[in-house]
C-alpha cells in the first residue's frame, strides 16, 4: 500500500510505553480522524507498543513505521536519535534498549528510595507506568503532583539527581546498531531550544557526522519556525541527508497534537522505508 505525495504523515509520536499518553487505540483513532496515511511510533528507549499499534492501524489502512527515540551522548552532551524501520526482533537492538531501559528504572528506584529515607513519601502507584515500570520522567511528575516541587527543575532538586533523565548510549554505538540491521538513524529536533539538550548548529552537525554516519535529520518539527525549517532542509539537501517530519506528540491532551505533514516533505525518507515509490 503505497503512500502518495499528497498524503499526510507524522513520524515522531510517543505512547504510554514510556512517557506518552497515547494508547494504540487512541493514537490510531486520532490519526484516522486526521487522515494520516502513515505514522511512526518512536517511544523513548523502548519498542514495547510498536507492534500493537501496527496491528491496530492495519484495519484503518494506516502504515506504521517501527521506530524508537534513543538517548545518546556526543561530546558529553545528551541528544535524541530517532531510529526508523527497525527490526523489532533484532537481538543487538533489543539488548541495547533493554539495558538502557533498565538503567532508567534503576536510577528512578534509587531516587525514590532516597526520598523515602528523607521522609518524602509518595503513593505506591506514583511514577509507575501502565506496565509496572518506575520511570524517571513519571517520577518527576509524581514529585510535582505530591506538592514536593512546583517545577521540573525544583523536582530534580528534590530527587537529588539533576541527570536522572540522562542515561544514554554513545551516538556512534547507536548508529552502528541501527545500520547493522538496515535501520535509519535520524537526529531528532536539532533546532529545538526548549529542552536541556544543546541546539545543534550546521557546523556541529558536520562534526557529529564525522563521528557517526547519520542518515538524516528531523528538518520539520512542531517547535520550528520558518527559519529553522529552511536552515535544516537546506543543510540536508547540501549534504544528501534524509529529512523527517514530526509532531513529537505525547498524547491527546499534550500541547503538541498530531500534525498532518505532507508526505512530499519527507519523500526520500518514505521511499527508503519502502512506503513510497517514484
């Protein structure tokens, strides 16, 4: 079932497998309402709900690109790397993600235990995902909801670990795992300014590409203005990189809703994923 250039896609979406709220059912229902023909599930460091979403989407003639957003480090800084068209059964990928996810849980568990030692108690279910995992971002939300903090930064102070979200793998290692199985490695939101990760300038991108052979960049992103979109699209054209389009939506009540990106905006990427031709 081929995608056409006038169709709509959204290639960066998060479910409740980690820090999102979309279920496979609600995500596919909203995607169908919007008229999306393809979407990508890209949860942080887990592929837990990709296959279930793909099964749900099949009845609505929506293509699902299997993906994951991996925490990576480059020159001592944290970045996000989107892996697309992954083989969900690949042993190296699963080992990398299982190890990273376990590190997230261990870090959150240590912080919660330290809070308890200081007399800061939370309800038993606080910070727990629907799958029973105590996760850092959910623990941060629980600390705020419990009244121990009033903001993200003050919650980190309460937890005593300002890098609780920063468990990661080296950028080059994640790209190598992707390429070994034929998946695509795309740098997420290089121009985003509302997160702790540094903005990646074109000059930095060139240095990053010397260290790890990226396949592309997220040149269309919900938080970009026209200048950022033009900058990263031009860079991709000059350096023969693929471009992707993402809302980074985390759920039906998130400030970032799903977006109807024209498929023509990321046509070469869709061709590489086998969803488009010509």
